[in-house]
């Protein structure tokens, strides 16, 4: 059955194909212009088709957020993959198993215990595993500061291990999400660049190899103008963007390529509320850029063709209900459909089994995101 | 491979089988004692095995939150199912399709437009569909107030339709979640009972049938002592409970049967933080009972054997990272495992492909929750 926005089963996560293509082309052009390789992160959609658009015209490497993604994309034509989360030592056997099925799997570490676990697993299997050292560039989520003497010690530990390969350093300027406006994001982008380059210099000064100097968050990579000393960037959210990104200034609302289509299931003028069939399992409970305060509630409510509905707020989400407060709700009736621009694309797509692909209001394709943290041993090798 | 809590792949959603059994038996005993049928809601886990424990010794009816659940459980031995969300008119064809595969599917409405859509679909297919009218008992999410003249009008519309069957009224005291303490919850429970019974009286006074008077939220049904006039209750979360329920007083922390096992992937004493491999896709971004303020952050951190770790807070979740702040983090090392009692079980289970079943630290089974909003046409009929 051919669907369009008025018939697609709700709640539906819908990707605007033209916007996705525009976003991926724009980031690819930026990377070319700034002289870095683009290693797109695919965690925002976890679909092969979107990853292919992101990698178009590039070397084909990806960044992923789970070993399940690493294996899934590895079995589908992408053979150089960075698992960009510090590896849990308990996952070292699975990482080695995934690595054996790929040309190149790159793992991230910031602690000698993790290096020991990975090195031991590699030795046991007779494999060589490749590691990047996580650098803290000010986000303070993971990683070592460039000037921390443990950085060079960790690099030496990796470099001297017969079954490990030291690839370089990796940083993520996630504190760009706390910014408001392009100028503030550019300050974080320069800090991200500068600290990654400093970390690489420390390694090279100690006669250690550092071929890769990798950075990237969507906000910083959407606005950065100088990437001197950087070899690759790893933005991901930019493929779809979301209202958080629009609120902090890394995109415009017109760039947002993901929306959730929802049907009105209740109209209550006496209490100025509507009820939608999109709840926490369709939208996630991400509250968005609360520090900016532009878009209260759980997403921006729009007409089906994308015009913002002023005066309406998606105030509450329960599991399968979305409660909207606002004036003049009697203009709606049961069965009307709304488009919701979500706060956080990465969390929304992960909740949906199927992503519907839209072109000018018609559903032209359906994509299936990979899910969870386990690998499918029965997946065909391509 | 046999797993235990030290080897199960993390992040893992783990159900404590003994606690689940204790919770389901306790609610069943309450229902018997209070003289009502128990129609357990299964949206909290969406697994056949847990539904069987909830239905044990009862008439076997279930409540569900999606038509996907209705069909899934309907194909697996449960043949009297209430889809307890007001039906989106666009979903009427799917509802009729699911109903045709069950002995009894009960739909919920509160608006004449929805009744029209469902009636039209039933007529077109030559089916009879059964409807419950949603009553607003003070939660103000959906439904008609008992004294609203539209209630009797809607009942008459249903009752006079040749292809519709009026089953009665249904209310949900969801505002019990805003309470603090048992006494406050009991006030909501009495309001829920009273308003549902009033609505039923209005129907009966108008010579309309009202065999079913259905109420239930987990907080109200966990503490209510009088259900005069009620025929069935529909709690769901009580099967697993969560820290929200413990914080408002509908259970104790020792009743919580769901936890997420996570591995430490970063230790940063210099900034008093740990990093876990459980992020927003393992725990959801539900902030919990913020009005109580007992459990800040995104869940209660415990040792593997369930002892609360005082002084540590799970302050930030990104997609696959959980950031913990606290003093004395250097007692942990990379690879240590923690147990997290989540704020909202219903959202956590829906994020996991597999739920691991635990008995005294051993993983004895794995259960698969049904997912999404579509039905699997190829599912075997049982």
C-alpha cells in the first residue's frame, strides 16, 4: 500500500529525503573545504540508506555508538568503523568478534585497565586491534586532558603491545550543546580542535604515532571555519538535525529532516487541551534545549505541511499519549494530523521499528534502524 | 551460554523473577479481596511470560496500550483484550482487523467522531465492535466528566448503532502519580472509584447498559481499600514497579523487579565522575518523581546485589553514556558493574530487545517484548 502523510500509520517517524540529502551534501562540502575526512556518525538514524548518503563521495568510514551498529554496518558495505564510546572491558570479546568480521574496527580507550583487557583478548585470538585515545576537550564526559601525563603513558602502553595498534586521538566537543548561538559554538569548536591537536603533539613529541586526530559534534562541525591539524570529523546528528540544534543555532528549523506524524485522539476545549497518539514511546522524554527556553514541551507542533502552530505546547507525555495545551483547540477535531519536530532525533529514531521516508508528502520508502547492543551472528556477510 | 549478573552483556534490563511473582500475587490477592476482576495492563513489560504471571488465577483478560500489543497477546492465548487508549480514527481499520482475530477486543472512545469512524468500519466489514467510554476522573488527560451530558449522548450513539456494543465505562486515576504518600493516593483512588461509579449510574439511569465499570492505576490499586461499584481494575506497572512508585509510596524499593545492569567505562577522580555504559537508550530520559525530590538523576545507583550506593547521582544521560557524580569515585574501576533502579519501568523495557530474567544472580531466561504500533500479519494464530 502506498502511503502519504494523511494515511501513514501513526505515530510515524518520517524522514524528509530532500532535507536529509541537503544536510549530508552540505556537511560533505564543509569537510572537503576544510581539508578533513568525514567519518559520519550513524547513531542518529542507524539506517544503511542514510549512512550511504552521509558517506557519499567520502572514504566510507563511519562512527557508531554500539558494537551492534559496528557489526550491522560492517556487514553492509562499510568496512572502516570507529566505535566512538570507551569500551567496557566486559565487551572486549564481542569487540574482537566484530573486528574479525571487518577490515578495520577502531576502539576508544582512556584507561590502562581497558587497554589490558583489549590487549589480552587480541593476544588470545591472535588478532591485532586498533585503538584511539579519548581526549577530554572540555566536555568532561570521558577522556584524558591533553596535558595529563597519563595520556602519553597510555599511548606507550598501547604502542608497546604486540597485538595493539595506536591510531591516534579522538575528542568530542559535546559541551557545544550547552551553547546559545553560532559565536558561542565556534569558541567550543576552537577549543575542541586545539585540545585534540595538543594531545596529538604530546604523542608525537614522545615519538609515538598519531596518524588520526579526530574531532566532531554536530554543533561544532556545522559552524567551524578552521580545522588545522585535524584529520577527520565525526558529526552525526546533522543528517537529520532536530529542534535542539535549531534552538542553539546549529541549523534552522527548515533543515530538520525528522518529524513525528501524530493523530488527534482527544479534543477538550473546556480544559484547553488536545490529546495526541504520540507519547514518550514515539518522541522520547528529552526536554530539549531548556537552557535556551525557545521551545517548551516535548517538540514543536506544526501542521502536516510543516507550519508551526503557535500557541500550542506539547506539555506532557505519557507512554502512548501526548497532551497539548493551548488556546483555540476547538479548531481541531478527532482524526486531524499534526507534525511534531522532535527535540532529539537520535532518541526518536531508536524508538521506531520503521522510519518512513517522505518526498513531497508521499511516503516513498521505509528504512529499518538497527537496534540494541547485541550482534546478529546470522547476518549475511556482504 | 549461561549468564549471571557479572557476565550478562551490558547495558542489560533485568527482571527479578521472585519479585515479579510476589508483585503479581499480591495484586491478584487484592483484587480477590476487594471483589473485582483483575485485567492487568501489560504495557510495562509487553512480554507473554510476565502477562501469564499477571493473569494467573484470573479470567485472563488484559489491557494493552497499542494495537500491536492487542494482536501479539491475542495470538498467544489471551482472547479478551482492552486497548485502553482512545482510538485514533485512522486506526479504525487496523482495530477491526485485530478484533477479527480475537474473541473480544474492547476499544475506548470519548468523542462522537471516533464512534462514527469505528461504527462505519464495523458496518463495512459486517463485524460488531465493543466500546468503553472513557471517563475523566480528575486526571484530565482524556475522557468525559461523569456529569457531562455528552456522556449519555455518546452512550446512546453507541448503543443505537447496529454494529457497536456498549460495554460500559473506563477511568484511569493517573493523577495519583502526582501524589506523595499513601494517604494522598487513597484520596485519588476514592475519586477514581466515585467518578467511574457516577458515570455508570448516569448510563443506567438513561436505561443504557453498563456491565463494565473499569478503573485503575498502579498507585491507586496498590493502596485502595474500597472498590464498591467497580467491576474490574487495570493496574500494570505494579508487575515490575520502579523508583517513581517507591518515591511516591505505592511500593518499597525492595518491590522493584526491574533494574539495568551497567558497566563502568570511565573513572575520573579528578572531576569526581564515573562514566557508565547505560545512557538514554538503556534508561530513557524520564526524570522520575521530581515533585518528591527523593531520587535525583536518572535512577538509583546500587551495587550488583542491590545495596544503594549513597552519595552517587546519575546526573546526565547521553545516548550511550551515563555520567555519575559523587565523592570517592576512586573506589570504582573500569569494568565494575552497577545495578540501576530506573525511574520508569514502562519506558525502559520498551528500549530493550531482550529482557533478562534473574533468579538469585543467575540469568535463567530471556523474554522478548513486543514493539511498535504495527501488527505482524504473519504471526501464528494460537
